[in-house]
């Protein structure tokens, strides 16, 4: 029971910064109902590993989290909640392009 509140906070942090609250909520519900797809089950396992790792070491493994997000990004059909979320926008920043004729173009 002592770890319960810590785990809730850690999951909320992962949801806000990496996985989106919408996806975390869906994964939590599907996990409780035991109807996760194979791809979604992999993500749940990785999230659990991140939470356990944080409890043991005091930090998330950002490289692994980036790998999780890249996996989600490459499989939009399996993770629609993430792709429609505001969190996904954090990983797709706008691209600004200069034209060669524009002043200030260095190359």
C-alpha cells in the first residue's frame, strides 16, 4: 500500500510526458479486462519496467522511453489514442524552412 501512491504519481508522469493520458487510461482498462493486443501488451510491460526501474533507481530510462514512443509512432493503427493526443504533438514539432533567396540564409 505504501508504494501505491508513488506508482500512481509515476504513471501520471509517464502519461503526461511520454504516453498521453488517453493511451494510459485505455491501456489500464484493457489490462484490467485482460484484452490487450500483442503490441499493446508489449507497451504495458515496458511501462511496468519503467515504474519498477524508477522505484529501484530513482529515475526513468529516457532512452527506453524514447524507444517506446518511437514504437508507438511507427504503429499508428495500434495506438490511435496517442496519435490523437496533445502529447503526440510534443514529438512532432513544426518544421520551419528558409528559402535560399531569403535574407539570412547561410548556405
